[in-house]
C-alpha cells in the first residue's frame, strides 16, 4: 500500500506539536501494517464525508483519509474540527 499526502495534510501536519508528530509517525507505521488495527480505531465517516475514513493518533488528534484503489490518501490531520 502506498500512502500519498495531500497539501492540506502536509500544511496541518507541520503545525502539530512535536509530541503529536511522533505519535502520528508511530500510528502511520501501525496503519501500514494493518489499517484496521483495533488500536487505531479506524472508522468510516458519514454524511458529507461518507467516502472518507478516520483513525486516531491520540485522544484529540485524528487522521482523515480515503482509499484510492490500492493506495491511500491522507487528507487532513487535527482535532474533531476536521469533520466540519
């Protein structure tokens, strides 16, 4: 599986605190091994985001993504305001 990063994801990732970036990197490794690992709490979104998925970095931070064939695109990263 190849992961691509949107420009929005890159922009918001740069603004994250260092500790959250470290957790996000660890979660990416877990995601590559098993995108539906229990520890990631991966879930499909609803409503206007119905084609997208999310997984947890920590209690506040999420990564929003979508499947593109056999690839994945990380769309955004941040708190629950992502869903607005």
